């Protein structure tokens, strides 16, 4: 054992983190690190693009992209494209939520319906949905019904599958308790099976919305005249690289907003999370 | 509430579980028993002897393979329909997404009782199990003992003629158990319902029951019926009574042999 002098230091150091008031240091702050590193990358990008003299056709400067973004919103009708894309995504997606959840409950609670649906799900679910675009265009053209269908098809499978899973994972003890308290089979479905499946249904909705967004943007790239996907494709065709980046930023922002809203709903759904 | 007047008669009840994939299990064989109205009947027996199965048969959730289940009006001796029943579960089986008061009011809600009335009745039942102030809590925010008190309130609010208790305190620690046993004893006494209590605890059976039915190892039969004449209210002090010790020894003697047999049966089952 060494004498008291050298020992004293480690003791006080160890005691320090136990104190309530912590000193704020920038490199310990989650936000500073997160946003800071993004800002740093953008700054390096800006500097590199300016100094290297590389053509903006390949790599525009972030400042040029921001300018392009504002111009596109102000005079280029990007807001209209955004509106089109949102409408296409959410119309089909909303339909998929309603039909998918109802269908999922039906499949989960009826042996016959399950036997039939299992076959179709097994055949259609693994199919990458983008591969349906050509066939759907032949059948529906490239207008509203096509977009509605593609968004709907993207969302419905995860929603149905997760709803079935959630309902079937319901604790049989809860069903028995409800029956014991006099609930009819319909009441058991409405008041026990569906509520117990809510977290799982919502997980399906999350996945489904993601697929809907991908499919609608992909479909717009193939056939659209309006919409973010169409804008992206056309900008690429005429080598307006800043505009390509600008549309990508809008899509990324859309993704962030959707995720945040879902996180918020997830927190609100806390009462459905089991003990 | 009107005092219960329907006895439950089990005559030669047998039940064989025959899952397609496995060898059939004879859970119950030739069970004869009469559950007297307004009394507490305890079912005690080794694990797997068919106690829960018997309760489910009485509840009407399982159909016996053999024998007859009858509900008999005592005064007239006439066979009648199933009296109102409610169950308290070993695993509590509370709805985790509903608050305490919503859980307790569930049975009234599905029966179409108005919101105002069911809230008032649920509130009263919650008060009766000493949980006033916890109406808006969710089950996960409560301790095990409190959860089972919600379970008891949820059953009692239905004013059942027959209360079915399937190891209601099996998941609780010994101290909580003692307190809840006393509480349940007085609740059942004041409500005057018929009760069937499945338990593994000899102590619990003696403290709560008017009659103790001892069951054999699987296939479950009834080995013995023992009347408990100890005065009420019974509390922890009752366990000091010499009559208590006598009863305990007698039941333990009967059970020990059956539990040994049950262990042999289970190990043979595991071998095959
Ligand atoms: N649905 C079922 N299918 C097949 N076998 C079953 C089923 N339910 C119960 N059994 C079997 O029947 C026997 C009696 O079961 P039961 O649950 O009634 O016993 P128990 O006396 O309540 O046991 P414990 O004290 O452990 O709760 C057991 O051997 C059990 O494995
Ligand atoms: Mg049991």
C-alpha cells in the first residue's frame, strides 16, 4: 500500500461523478455531437466543392442546393409536387390501415379465413412490390387509381401480418377473463383482442407507411408528371444536380417528420404496452 | 343481493383431454361432490390433479366427457339453470390497457350498464378491497397483492351467486397472502356468496373453507371431504387453535401420499 498522499487523489476523483451538479462540457452533449457533426460534414463539403473546382454537375455546393431548394418552392412548384406525393402516399396508406387492420382481425379470429389468406399472403408477400408496377400500369394506367393501388399494396401486407400476429399473441387468460365476465364473442374481439394487438398493429402501420413512401416515389419516377419522384427523375435527366439534391432533402425531411410523429404516437400508446 | 340457494352437484364427472398429437390425459375420473350454497368449499390436491379443470367444468367453459353437472335449487329440490358466476384467477388476468376502475367495471360495461351506474358500483367494489384512490392507476403500476385485489373487486362487482377462486394467492408472497386471506374471508362472508376455492395451501383451506375436498393424484378423484367447524371470523390467531392443528395433520396425511403418487406419475410421464 502506498502512503496517504497518492491515494487521496483517486478517492476524490471517484467521488466527483456522484455529485449532482455536472459541469456542462460540449463534447458530452448529445445534441452538440449530433448536429455539430452534420454541420461539420456540410462545411467540409462546401469547402471541398469550392476549392477543388469540381463541376457543380457532379457535386454542387450545399449553398447552391439551398438556393435551388428555395427557388423550387418559391417559383418552381415544388410545393405542388410535395402535395401530390403526400396525397398519393396517404390516400392508399389510409385505406390500407382500415382494410388491413380489419382483415387482420378477421384472419386471426377465423380458422377458415386464415387457411385461405395464408396461401395468398405466402405467395404475394415475398414479391418485391415494385415488380408489380408494369402490370398495374397495364391494368390501371398511370393516373390516380394506379397510385392509390401501389401505395395500398405497399402498406397492406405489413399491417395485415402484424395485426394477425398481435391478435394471436393475446394472452388466452385475458380472453377467458372477459368470457367469464359475460363478454360476447364480438365484445371479446372489440374489447380484448384488438386492444391487446394495438402495439403490434402500430408496428405494422409503421412498416407499411415506409413501404408506401418508397413505392409511390418509385412509381412517380417511372410514370409521373407531378410528384417528388417525377421531379427527382426529370431533374436528373437534365443534369440539374442541385435540384436532385433539393428533392432528396425534401424526401429526407418527410422521412424525419413521419418518424417523429410515429415516435410521438408510440409514447401516447404507452398504456397498451404490457406490464 | 338475494342469498344463494342453488347447490352444484357433480355426479360421476370425468374428463379426458385427447389432443390429436399426444396420448390422452385422464384429468378427472368419477368425481362426486356437492357444493352447498352460501358456503366456501376448498379443493385441495396435488399439482396436475385436475382442480382447475373441475372449476372450468363448473363454470361451463369445459364439458365433462362423462357424468353430470347439475344445479339444484335447495328449497324445492328442482334442477335450475346455471347461477351467475365470476372467477378470480391465479395469474390475475387484468386487462393491462385498462385502468383499475375500467377493469373492475368491465363486466358491467359488456352487460350494458350505464356509465354512471357502473362507475359508482366499481368505485364501491374498489373501496371494499381497500384500493380507493387507485382508480386511475394501470395494473402495471400496482404490486401483486394490489392487482389481485383488483381481480377480486372485478369478480365481486358482478354480485355473483358463485365465486370461483383458482389459486387466487398462488402468485403472492407469504405475508401478502396472509393479509389477503383475511380480507377475502370477510368479503366472502359479508357478500354471502357460494365460493369454490382451489388452493395448494392447507392453511388457506382451513382459514377460508366450510368444507375441504381433498383430491387424489391424476386422474383426480375425491379422496375425502372434511368439514371445518372452526368459529368465524378466522384470523391468524386461529392457527394457534388445537382444532386447527388436528385438521392440518389430517389433511397433510391425506395429501402427502397423493403428492408422492403425483410425483411418480409426473416422472413416468416425463420418461415416455
Ligand atoms: N387443454 C388441455 N389439454 C391437454 N391436457 C390438459 C389441458 N388442460 C389441462 N390438461 C392436463 O390435465 C391435467 C389436470 O390439469 P389441471 O390444470 O386441471 O390441474 P390442476 O390440479 O389445476 O394443477 P395445478 O395445481 O398445477 O394448477 C394436467 O395433467 C394437465 O396437464
Ligand atoms: Mg390449476
